[in-house]
C-alpha cells in the first residue's frame, strides 16, 4: 500500500537564519520550501517583509496577500498572521 505524504502528515519547516543583529534592528532570512508554513504568530516589534526569491502568501484575519520577488510589505503591529509558500521562496524579515 502506497503511503500518502502530505504536508498535513509531515510538516515542512521553514529554514531561519539571523543575517545581522544589533541593539536597534535584526535581519532574518527565512527560506520556505513548497508547502512550508510559518505558523500563526505576532511580530514582536515593527516588522517588514522583503521577498528575495519566489512568492509568499501573507495570511491574517484581515487579508490574504501575495508578496512577490523584490516586493516589500510592512506587517501591521499586533496582527496575528502566518506566511506560506507554494513554490521555493526566501524573504528577509527586518525587525526594528
């Protein structure tokens, strides 16, 4: 019997790497494989997304937004959201 491996059965985790950090800001590179989801959370401070590869989908109760290669998006303060990818994607999360 063939086993069906979906993202529901085996979660695809994002790859997260701090690129630069100091007392005033932090830059984090997040890589997503197809089907990966950065689970629901709230940004800990002022935050901006800048997509460096592919397209991501930003999801909140208020909206679903496609953010494409070289586009940026300011995350609203205190907004619960998640980020997903249907294709290989990378984005910078700039905090501060």
